[in-house]
């Protein structure tokens, strides 16, 4: 049975489905956060851009089951298919797509990245819409629990900008880092979740792009196709790319040291298990 909360702000988990927010949800579902006033959340909201990798959706299915055991419902919020919307806009078809971040060549000849508006339109706005549909608002304020850990707090802790929705960061209050979340998941028998992000996110590192290319070729092919389609985006004064080198993703050299026949750092020195990766 869902927990009844006293008058005041009711807690809701903002679920990104990555390591930190997954740990936050699972800890809440197991009752480990019941001492945080005003008590256990009844719902967790996952904002779906419809462009996550298949592994993320599989992990989300496991989270739904585990959350329900703790009387927490995982709810999906979506503004539509981000990839399809951006492609439609690029082809001149009517689309509600917002500008995703892409790399372009600046006036100084160097790569620069465009503003990230997709987070607002495909993450924040859908979550707020679902919360309003669930009855939250000025007369029933909400406290969003966000899975930001202590090691990244300074950069990511921000106000919601809406008076009836206040952000809270329980992992920071508990002084838990990403490594602490990984250790908690492992200690409680959970695998580490895959990275939660859009397939064609320009913030991927070369290591991530390489891993996708080698181990998830269908996803990489999807990103390559998208990268080709955004080259001449409407409203852009320069060509757009997913990779910071301003090179088509298909042509980027993603080989690591071992691929080039060099000894990697991992082989050059024995790991002492202290970095948490």
C-alpha cells in the first residue's frame, strides 16, 4: 500500500536510470531512506527520450519490479521521440524538436558546442507535465529527489525554478559518492546499470563511442546515421557534428592504445582497487 504523507511537500524520485538515481530508487524501495522526512516516495518518474540503448530499457524493467516491491510506482514521462523529431526538423518537415547540443566550428576555427535545450524539452518539461497530471501543483507541492552524488554536487545541484516543485539531493545529504552507490548496488546483489543517455549524445567520450562501436554495433550505426543527417541543420551557420573533432563519426579514429599495439596503462601497472572504476 502506498504511503500516506503528512501535509507539506510530497517526495517524488526523478529517475534517470543511471548508477546514482538507480541506487537512490532501490534504497528508497528497500526502506533505507524512510527516515528522511516526509518519508518514502510513492512514485519515481523516468523521462524517456525514446532514444536510449536497449540495455537501459531492460534495466528500467528490473527497476520497475524492484520499486513495486517497495510500493513505489515507476512512471514514464515523454515528449516524444527525440531522434525522429530532430531528423524531421532537419528534413524540413514540421517538428516540435528542440535544438540538441552539437559541435560546430566557431569563428576562431575551434570546435564549440551549441546550447543544450533538449534536456529542458525532453526531460524537465515531461516530468513536470506528469506531476501536474498526478495532481501536484501550487496546492499540492512536491519535493523531487534527484540522484546527484556528493562528488558531482557542485556542478549539478540547481533549483527547479518552479515554486511548487523543490529539488532535494538525498545522496548528497548521505555523503554518498558514485563509488558508494556502486558499492551499495554490488553489496545488495544488483548489477551495475548501463549508462543512461541518448544514443547520439555528443557528450560521449571516445572510450564510450569505441565501446558502443565494438560491443553494440547497431546502436553505433544508429548514431552514425544520425550524425550524417544533422550535418546541415536548419538555423545553423556551420556544419554540425556529434564528435568534437568536427569529423563524421564514422571516420573518427576510436582505437585505444591496445588497438594500436601499445601497452595500456591497465597492463602497465597493477590496479590497487582504489579509484572506484
